[in-house]
C-alpha cells in the first residue's frame, strides 16, 4: 500500500512507518511447509487490543491505590521548626599552644630589657597594691593574713632567698618580673636575670617595715590560680 499523505490513524501510521511489512517471497512460497497461516485480523485490531489491555491494567492499579488511600488513615509527623534563641555563637579564635608560644619566645625577656631601673616603677605599684590588699592599718588576723599572702600577686615585689637546698640561690635578691607555676624570675641590681625554683626554697619580703617569710612549696601555682583557690591553714616544715 502506498501513501501520498501522512497517515491519520494508528493502523495507517504502522504501515507508513514500516511497522508492518510483507513477508519475503521465499517465506510465502514455503508457507505450507513452515505451517504459516494468513491472519484474517487487521493491524488496527491488534493495536486496539494491545492498548486496551495495558490501559485497563494501569487504570485498575490506580483504582486500587485510590481505594487504599481512601480507606486507610496515615498519621503524618508534625515537624516543629527550631526557633533560634539567644545570640548567635561566635566562631572560636584559635589560640597559640604552649609549644608555639615557646617557639615564638613570647615570654622571653630580651637582654636590652634586663635592667633593674626599668622595673623600679613596677615595684612601687606593687607596694600600693599590697597596701590596699592587706589593709594592715585596720588591724589583721594571723590566719586571714596568711591566706592573703598565699593568694597575693608578687610581680614587682623584691624577693630575697634566705634558704634553699640549692646553695647558689641563697642570698639572691631582685624584683620579680615573671612568675610561673614553679619559678620566679628576678632582675638583680647588677642587671642579671635569675630564675629561682619555688620548690624547697624560702623567700623573704619586706613591706611596711614588716619582714614576711614565704615558703616556695606553698606558692607552687600560677598567680591567677592562687587568687581563686581556697587555702587551708597548715603548719610548715622548715628545710
């Protein structure tokens, strides 16, 4: 069949685009041997039956789904929106580690800054600080004074080593320029930086005409930690 115009039906479209073609001549000649029978059904009848079968099956599944949804109740979870409360969190700044601070030599005192006269103003500030902190003019209790001396900050004070298991420390005197957990760093009058261990060392300070003895074993904490620690009164065993 030859088409001069585009097909308008599904059967004509199948013939136009080559969906149905004639069998080869040698097959037609031997159709009796092969057992091939000619179909009396037109192509459009096959297409209509194919579409009807598939469309009906799909509509049947849709109907079953609608019946399930109509007869069964589904409980949906209610999602509550999270309300932002308070101020937004700021990104934490990365601080230097102890190793990085040592590598950068942040706490090292340069040789040009190791001069006694540079730290004399710091000593006068410390005397004013201790005067307000101890309040000796109002009278004092021995137990209260001992606790306050343990909590005091000694940056700027003039410490003198009176006893120590390390004999080279004895007699060393100077202004405290740095304090760590276990050491005091002093600048002596001859402009030398001395590092004195607190452990097994006894210090002496003079304040308002009063000599005070400090036991290094009781001060083995950073000044910031001592200021908030609760100390208990206990006896001291001398060296």
